C-alpha cells in the first residue's frame, strides 16, 4: 500500500541543473507511471497520482523532490511523500547508488 517516505541525497551540480535533469529522468518515469506534474518551481517538483482501487475508493500518491544548494557545487535533494512500494524502492535505490 501507500506509505510515507523520505529520502535524502546529494547530486553534483547546481540546483537548477539538477532540477532539469531530475525532471527529464525521474519526472519522465513518474509520468510514465501515471503521475501528473502539478508544481514546477526552482525549489521543487511535485507529482500526484490518483487511482481508483474500487468503484468507491481512491488511492492518492504524492511525490515532492526539493532542491537546495549543498556545499560548493552540489545540490541536496530531499524526496518525500506518500507512494506505493515500487516508487519508494526506486528512490531508496537511487539514494544507495548516489552514496
């Protein structure tokens, strides 16, 4: 089921460069999984997905990716929200590979 999550990672590059790359890669994957980009600011990207579980029930998923300067030329990304296991695991794996 959908559960809350929080993942922190550091990427090499300025926040705007990292935001554009995240939109092109992570965003494309989320959109391909049925998410909709609902907010795109220099500080964050926000995606939502609403699906019907049963005729009377809806599932809501939300993923926010925030970007902030970190040390010299790095960007801290904080990814949080509420999503299904596949999405949470994807971000956890991303954090593992960036460490």
